[in-house]
């Protein structure tokens, strides 16, 4: 299956780990190319970078394009800021995209 990995960019490292696990199980997994800048950053630095990308790099449309032809998405909804199973605005939109594209979603 071709599976997009979505979630808070706060968890970019975990997203990359999951991509590798899915690949080992024969899946073609992908995540936004914007994840690269998040590795090794503090939570505060990640939050600033996330907002910059959201407004300057058209992050939502970038992932919409990547989702074309995928079979589904995997939502990594880890706890964040005291919220269990956190799903932010962008992740919610990406779940909606999967719905509109008739793709499966996994959590």
C-alpha cells in the first residue's frame, strides 16, 4: 500500500521511524518533505518552524499533492501539550483529504 504519514510536525522523528517500519513491511510510505527541518530541534524551535512553513511554504497544498494516488494515511496522534491523542488543524484537514479521496485512514 502507498500510505501517507500525518500528524503534528512536533513528532517528525517518530514519523520518519514509522516510515521506515512501514517500508520494512512492504509498504510505500511517505511524509511531507517539510519534515527535514524538524530533526534535532527543541519543541519551541519546532513550533516556530511549523508556523513559518504553514504560512510561507503552503504546507497544506504540498501534502495534498503528495496524497494523490495514495491508498491511505496513517495518523500519528501522540499526546501533545497535555492533550491525549492530539489531532491538530492540519492533521484534521489531511484526514478530510483522505476521506474526499476515498482513502483509508489508520490511527
